[in-house]
């Protein structure tokens, strides 16, 4: 007799709609970020710059929306420095993780970057963020560097942690 699959692996996938993030999305974006220990805790002003079309550097900010109820489930922000872009943040609400939303955001972002002439997307991530690393590897990112002792956590007696640099080649 087979054992049932763990709950984390048996969760139904969601095929979110992706669209540009707007200022109206920010209350939910701040709520999601506050609920995730590894998400950047940007100020509302920083988020407003991320969604402003005339901001410099230019950014792509995407929202993943549950098609069943219109709820924002996740978001991604990348700054464009053609022919490269930096993934500044990607986050999915805790209750919606491991349901394909992060992957959908990365696919939508790569498509938009490709149309903007970007050939390479890079990011840095904590070496201990295994959930994010798994997502990035499935999406095709490769490790291209390491920054020793890059992150400092004052809540853990100033414990230092490495940042991994990952790159995704975006074919034309």
C-alpha cells in the first residue's frame, strides 16, 4: 500500500494571471512581504518607485493574480540594465507557495525581459534559502559567483551568511 504524498507535494497547482503591478496592489504586497522572513522589507515609498513607469532605473514589476478570486498571490520586481536585468525580489504568499506561482512569475518576467532586449537575468540569494534556490534551479538559473559573509543578521549575534550569485540566460 502506498503512503499518501506529503501535503506540500499534493497541493493543486494554480495558473495565475500575471500583469503589471500597480500602486493599488501595494497593501497586499506589503502584507505578503511582512509574512515572509526572507522577503525584502521595503518601505511603501520604495515600492511606489518600483511600480512607477518613469523611475530610474526602469523596472518591471509583475503581480500574480489568482484567476478564481482576483487575489494577489505573489510578485516580482526586476531592474533593467540592458542587456542585463537584476531580479530584485520575488515573493509568493506563504499559503500559496509550492503551487507554481513563483515559476509562472519567472516565466512571465523572462518573456517581458526578452521583448525588452535583455539577454541575462541575475540575482543574489542567501545560501540558506533552499526554497528559493530550488525554484531558481528549476527555472534554469546557474550559480555564477559567491559573496562571502555578505548578509549579516543582527538578531543572531551578527551572524554572517554568504550570498550566491545566480544567472539565467534569456534566449532571443
